[in-house]
C-alpha cells in the first residue's frame, strides 16, 4: 500500500510538471526526479521556417539590449547565467549577427506544420537530477555551459560536457535527460517544434 501511494504521488508530480512546462511558457519548473529545473527564457512563433538544412547559431553579447538589437526574424535573445545570448535558426553558412560566436549546432531535423514554435530554455540540476521520459513534436538541441549532460533514447545514451553541443532528434522520439557529471548541470536548450500540438507529452523507454 505504501509503495502504491508513493507511485501515485510521483505520477501526480510528474503530471504537474508536464502541465507547467506545456501550458505556462515562462515559469521555472522542478521535475519530480531529483530537482531537474527547466526555465523557459524566450520563445517566438513563426508561420514558416527558412528553406534548406537549418542550424542553431549561438552568439554571446555584452548586454541583452545589444543582443535584442541584433536579432533577426528567426532569432531569440535571452539573458542566461549572467550573459546575454542570441540564438538564430538559419542555414549552416549563414552570417552571424555581430556577437561572439559560441556554437553552431545542427542540422535541425525537419518538421512540417503551418505554425512553428522556437523556444529557448535554461535547464539543469545537481548530479543525478533527471527529467521524466518525454517527447516533443520537434527537435531539442543542447549547449552545455557547465557539468555533463546525458540523453537516453531508444538509440542508447549520448553525453556531452561543458562547451559541447548535442543536436536534436526527430519529432516524437522518447528521451530522458539527466545531469550525469560530478558538478551541477547548466545547459541552454533550443527547440523547433510544431506549435499546433502540445509542447511535450509523456513517453516510455524500455
């Protein structure tokens, strides 16, 4: 009986996390398993994406105002971890926007919709923190600021360290993301998803 009540409480906590992340775009959410925190920091809706194979270009700026002034139609500016950032979705050979080049990550798996959501999250947690198993209707791309990130999918486990990036997977792939290093994880997360369906849904992994 005790384990049944614990399982019910854990499931209820995970459901609340999904509702918070999916329906309240700008809030900080601690997932049920071990304090993995997700904070949405910027988002933009588009009725079309640039043509061709797309990549995320990440640049650093001295101030948020400068990043915002440099932003293009497929850019999002955010102040994260004490630094101003500009994230731009575009072709691999696209020019920067005048900031310090940090990373170019891709290609972004293609999706087809009449409305798209670009979202930037800041996420992480102490060693051992992890998300529930979940899926997105698009791709989730990572750039690690500190710590070590691991992502478990049906294809296995991939890990990246501070200063490294991990490209996104195709829509609908179940995954679990965790802080797998010896120090707290801090990671920038870039999404390109179908805006006409829920942002995230629970998934399962064998």
